[in-house]
C-alpha cells in the first residue's frame, strides 16, 4: 500500500507552500532559510573519535562536544 507523502517530504513543496499548509491546520510557523555549505563530517567519524579518545573539537560545536562528554556517549567500556 503506498504511503502518502507529507508536505515537507514532497520534492515540489516549497517552504511557502509548507507554511500555508501548516497554517491551514492552525499551526503557526516561522522559518528562515540559511545558505550553508554542507560539512564533510559523518556521525561515524564522531563516534570513532570519541571511542578512540581523540579530540572532536574540530568536528562538532562545543555545546555538542560537552553534551557527548557529559552523557558519556560513544565511549568504549573499560576492559
């Protein structure tokens, strides 16, 4: 059975059309388009770096690095 596409998943949908659809459903949305260059960083690189106890400060913002450290994410268990 085919799955209906959501407005955001429809390739032809524009931000303005998405806003109009959401507003018609009583959802107020504000958006701003950012023109950013994609980063050539994968989550696997981050996990590998943390697992190998390497610095990831060049891969993620400080707040993300601090959260990963605080929650002890991606760390290998001590033998």
